[in-house]
């Protein structure tokens, strides 16, 4: 189906060249004069949603029809009008008429929560297996569920095995039976659903009858004789246990086991603590004794007290006399002339004193040495004697403490054994005592209840017999509505799920949003030639964009068309673009194809050129168009050749030709694509609808940018229009 060309071209073709150029490099910022890309930042519109819906129409229709058909089939063949019969009963929960075993209780009246529990217990009795089985047997299994015997789904499925029919009937009966408590009351409603109204009413009455009979059997339980025998048995066991406890206490000499265990444990702990203290003191005494004996062996018996040496004599005052005479001489010398007689006399006295002092050098020196008994030896001897006495005393104390410890531990072990036996006996006695008390109370209560049961009326009162409305419940229309609603929802979910799983492009806007690059041109059709009028028009516009884009005043002349694989029609597009440059613009155009030999054979070539050119070329049947004779083996396609040589070859080709169109390798992720991308003026990604996968296209774009190449935009080929023409009138 074809979409109106004028509307589609106006909405999908780019703006003028300077505004639509999307060229960008990973390692540089846009230079002055460089036009930034203008991407269409449109939100998802109704048109986009319709395109996705019509693309996945088979999946959506299948998903939508499936629940509709299932609902229609069920409504036509299996859904029948259902009649619900109801019966009402009231459960009395006061003490006088309740069904619990507490008639003799002297406590307060039954609380509301207890009454609610009593009512719910009645519901469990109604839904018990005995009541249901008896009801099915009386009403008739073949009447209630004939499909169990004749086969389900109108005989399409085999009948249930005879040994399993009753179990299956009980499962179905529980599904159709409802027993609920009315809100804020003690009224029980019993409901049963069946296509036959009379049979539903009969079944409800039968359930009520078997429920009341089964309930009487449950509560009819004479217990007084049994409880009396149990009271006697527990009393005998309790007396025997008391006798065993007293005998055990007498055997182990126990008064109060807890206090005896505490006293024995304290005694053991006290003995152990004293034993440790004595052991520590004994070790300290031994160490002190050894050290004292070692020091005693090295201590001398007598020690030096003092020594005195002196050469002084009695009445020796010569120096003092000499000093006084000298002072006197100095005083007289200051007051009198040197010839003064008193000075001569003083000098004579000084000489006399000095001579006397010189004669004292021959005097003897006196020495005095004194030795006394060593006091340390006496102290050490007394200490050694004291430590030996204390050591012997501590040794005797340790022996006594060991004996006390053994006795205390033996007593503690006996008490531990006795305590274990007493705990078990007391536990048994407590259980017996509690049981004895309970059975005494219950025996008395049972006697009273059995007497009261003879005159007590039932606590379940029938309010309403089974009854059903004349108009039944028809679920066919709600089922059809539910099927249609479910079909629409499932169809929408299937379409959304299919769109989420799809990784290919079906619209140019998807390529723009995913690659973040403008779509420079889009081509419809499934052929390999771009010769239709709309394709030639889009091709001319695409060529204008490429020729009119400039960087810093320099127009782009060398382009590379790159694609993920060989199914994007990249080579036919490159040939058609080169022909547009040659014929439509009258420009000298060179087409270099890096595809395989089989792909290059699609390009018609004549005899090689005769000029000495930068690359061997061949003329074509299109004027002004030359074809590279062996591009993959040239300097551009040789990965071992330096990149500088490749740039030099491109510059030489730029001087010889006006436009150079390069068709990249068949595999877009080839290293040749990266090599060429970094030396051409611009790169253009070619994507094809329903073929090119978005992750692969994004990877190819990133690979070109990482190689240092600029990406001008994308070309969308294989465009299909999924929406019928008449739908576009409303968009």
C-alpha cells in the first residue's frame, strides 16, 4: 500500500542542507561555520502507534480473537442458567442452650467473640465430608452431576472412573455449596447452586437435615462414667508419686533440695577457694625460702663498720696565728713608714710561725679501722626459720583441704542425682495433680450437663426452608463482555510486547531516535534500482544536502556510505547517487566500491582509463562517472599501508574528481570502514526497514565516531507503509 507522497516527504525529509547536516566527530568540537544537526524531537503520536499496530496486526488479531472465541464457545455450549437455593438457621450462643461443655461454669456469660467462634464451628460441621456424602447419596449423584457418569463437555471427555466418582462429586458439591454467617448476626445462610431449581431446593433441605442429625451425634457423648474412672486412676498415681518422693528424700538425707544444693555448692566453692589461696601462699613461701637461702650463702658473717685517718695534733693554731700576723702587718704598713720598728717585729714573728709550720711535715698520721657482726645474716637466718615453719603448716593445711573437698564434692554429686530424680518426680506429680483437678471438675460438670441435656432444647433453630428465586443467574452475557474486554487488553499487550521485542526499524523516526542522527533521505520499494520518480526526487534532494554542506567554508566532496551488512541496498544506492552527481549535476564523479568481487560485478565497467591517475579506474556507460577498478587492493583498502598515504591518495583524487562516493565493505564492522571513515569528509549510515537491527546500527555509528570520522546522517531504504490510505484521512 502506498502512502501519499506529498505528506510523507514533507514530514520525513530533512530541512535545508546547512540546518540538516548532522556531521559530528568524537574527538573535536564543531568549528565556526559548522551547522549543527536538527533532529526531529517528536513525541509518539497516534500515527506512530497506528503504524506499530498495523505492523503487528497478525499478532494483535490472533491475541484478541483467542479470548473472544473461548468466551463465545463457553457461553454457547457450556454456560447454563444457575438457580441458587437458600436456607436460614439461627445459632443460639447463650450458656443455657449452647453446644459447648460448660453448662456448670460459674463464670460470666458467653462473650461475642466466643459466640462467633461457636457459629463458625457450625459452618465446619455443615461442610464436613459426612454431611456432603450423605446428601449426595440421598439426592442422587446422577441427578446432581450427570456429567460424571455420561462424560464431561457433552461427552467429549470420558466419564470418571467408578471408584473416583464420589470423590469428584464431593469436590463439585463443595464448589457449589456456600455456608456463610450473615453480617453482625448469628444467622447461618446455606446456599446451593444448580441449573435445576427444584433440585437445588431439595438439596438445601437435605443438607440441613443431615447437618442437624450429624450435629446431634457429635454432641451426644456421655462422659460421666469415663471421667469418674479417670479421677480414681489419677488419685492412685498421685499418692504413689508422693510416697516415692518422701522415700527418695530419706535415702539422700534431703530436707529441701534447693537449699541443700546451694549449701553443698557453696561449701565446695569455699574449699576450692581456700585450697587455691593456700597453694598460692605455699608457692610464695617456697620461692621466698629458696631466695633467702641463696642470699644467706653469699652474705659474710662480719662487715666493715668505719675507718678514720688524721694527722692533726692538739693545740695546733699556727695557721690562725699566721693569718692574724699578716693582717696586722698590712694594717701597720698602711699607717707607718717601712722603717717603723713595729713592722720589723711583725715580720720576725711571721718568719718564726712559718718555720714552725715547716717542721710539722715530719709528724705521723693516725689510722682507725672497725668491723662489726653482719646484721643481714641475722635477719636472713630468722626469715629462713620462719618460712620453714610456715611451709610445713601450709602442707598440712593442703592435706586437710583436699579431704574436705572430696567430701563436699561427693555430697554435691549425691544431691545432683537426687535433684534430677526429684525434678522428674515433681514434674510427674504436677501433671498428675493438674489432671486430677481438671478431671474432678469435668466429671462434676459432665454429670450436670448430662442431666441438663435431657431437658435442653437444641441451640440451632431453623428460620427458613430451602427456597430459590424464579429467575436464575445467566452468565453468558457477562462472559461475552469479559471475553471482548480480555481480547482487547490481550491484543494491546501482545502488540506492545511485539514492539518491545522488535529490534529492527520500521519508521525513519525510530532510526532518528535510536541513532540520534537525522534521516537525510528515505526510499520505498523493494527493488535494487532507484529509478522511480519519487526515488529520483528523494535522491536529488539527498545529493543537494551532501553537496551544500560546508565546514569552515569548505564543501564536502568525499563521502562514504556505510551499513551493517549487505542487505541495506547500500551499493545500488551508491551507484544511483554517483549517477545523480554525474548526470544531474554534471560533476566528475568517482565511485569506489569495497564490496566483494561478486558485488563489484554488478557495476558495469569498460576498458581501464589511460591517464596516469591516483587510482586505476574504468569508464562507465554514464557520462562523467568513473569506477574504481580495484578499490579493495588500493592504498585506501590496504590495512598495511600508512594512513598518511591513504590521505595523500584521497587528496590527489579530490584534485582529479569533483565528487568521490565510497561504498563501504559488505560487513560494516570491517577495519576498512574505520580506516576510510577517518579520512573522508563525511559518512552516511544506510539502514533498511525491517532488516537493520538497532544495536548493530548504534555500534556502527559509535565505531565510526571512535575512528575519528564524522557522521552526516542516515538514509532509510526499504520504507514500507502499513496504514491503509483511507485511514490517513483521519490523521
